[in-house]
């Protein structure tokens, strides 16, 4: 791999560590806010192709956040603690 490729990987992983350091409430806000914003735009501007694409993209963003949340280190720790609580 080239040096540029490695720096790009480190940059992306650095961004992920920022996202991983967010509190649970901030994670929910980053998942819900784009979708809520796109729905507000739809009500304010009406339905057109751009708004439909924006809603689709924000829905996919929400799904990715929800589906990948259990794989984050913080969520894994919370799930382990929850299992210990019910033993």
C-alpha cells in the first residue's frame, strides 16, 4: 500500500475514534437529526426529487447508525454489563 493510502486510512480511523468517543445521546442525535431535518425541509419546501433523495440518504444514514451501533466498543461494553446484571 502506498504512503497516501496509509494516511487516508489513518484519517478515516481518526474520524471513527471521534464518533466512538461520543456519548450515547450524541450518537442518537447524529442518527436522528439529519432525518428530522430532511422531513422539516419536505414540509417547508414540498416534495421534489432533491428532497426525496435527501430523505432516502438520511434514512440510510439512520439505518447504518442503528445497525452498526452494537459493534462499537462502548455498546459492546454496555451489552456485557447488561448480561452481568441479569445473571
